[in-house]
C-alpha cells in the first residue's frame, strides 16, 4: 500500500508505488497491480485499507513531489501501531527527507517512529549517484546471497563519497543547521504570504519547505531564472525549497528578495485582471 500523491521513483519497481498517473500510464502494462493507494495523513483510511493480507506500507514522512505535505501529528505513530497489530512491514521513503534535510538526521525522528525498512539516496552521495536500503536484520537476512544485486551496486567511488558525506553531516551538525535556517526562512516566507494575495500557505520541516500559490507557478519559476534563482516546483502551484544544508542566511534572504519582486508583479497582474470590465457581447 502506498499513498495518494506519494512519489517513490520512476524505475519499474518503484513506479508501481508512485501514485501520479502521469508517470504510471505510459508503463501501465508493465507495472505491478499489487499496489493500492490510500489518502496521506488520514489514519481512519489506513485502518480500513491495511489488512492482515497486506505485505507492506510505504510512505514518505514528508511528501516531496506531492506538494511538501508533512505527516500530521499521530499519523506515523498510528501507522506503526496498525502495521504491528496486523503483521505488516512499514517502509519509510527518506530519499528526499533523510540526512538532515528536515532538521533531524531522519525525518521519522520528529515523530519518534522507527520503520522496518528505510529507503535512502540523494544526499547520501553528496552529488554522486548512490542509494541504499536499510532494514531490520531479519528482513535483510531473508535475502540469499546473489538474490538481489545490480551492476553498480556497492560502487567503491560512490561508497567513498557517501562515507565522506555522512562524516561532514555529523561533524558539521548539518541537521541542526537545517532546523535553525529553516525556521528563519519559513518566517520570511510567512510574512510574504501575509503580504501577497497570490500566496496561500507555507509548510515544511527544516530546509524542506513548500510555498503554495493560488495560481500556477510556472511564470514565477521562469522569472526567477532570469534573476539567477533556480527554483523547483511540487505540483502546479507549489514552489519547493530544498537548498543545500550549507547555504548561508544571506543567500536565503536574497532568494526571498527576488521572490518578493516577482510576487509583487503577480499581485498587481491579479488585481488588474479582477478590475478589468467584462468584454461586451
């Protein structure tokens, strides 16, 4: 079981767990039909969907591509209890949230919940491609030697980069830095929400933040590029901020200043459209 708006990758096995039809439909004849999708954050729906016949539940503690939605209080704890009660494996996808991004080494630490399996990647390699699966001993021991492998699995260069990256994250206390900078940047964005009509909400943890607009953000992304600011979207109306954990506060403030100018234009355009009289028939 996966979640609505959940994203777990585009390779064939992972694509089966990814919700977005845009990614699934071109490969529909190949992906597994053994997945069901339940709403994210709704424990009562999880109670209905997860049964003794369920093999596993996979969830992001903070949905990334789905719009930067943080798991509501009690949700992950509730999933843990349901899975324990029904003998179901609980998988956390921390590919985007892991390694300090949300202000803790693992996002799941915010809720003090431990999964049976955890998927990690992205920040692990410090820019080099590497992914890893971390699991409880009995789960890992269920695989026989050679049963699961890949051509570049255990690549020595990528593994050396991962070891060095983890050392830096721990030695420089980057999770705590992400938490501190994230709070400050979030306050800046919240002031922008109060100031501009086109903005609706700010949400996120640490340096994983979503800024939701009332309009599509394509024009904002393109205008920001012209000013030297590279932004990421998360759905058609959410700007997703995933800056490096070593970013400086003055760089975040500069990004906010660029966005203020763009949103001022967006606000002005919105007001003019509303004031414009309807054309005569």
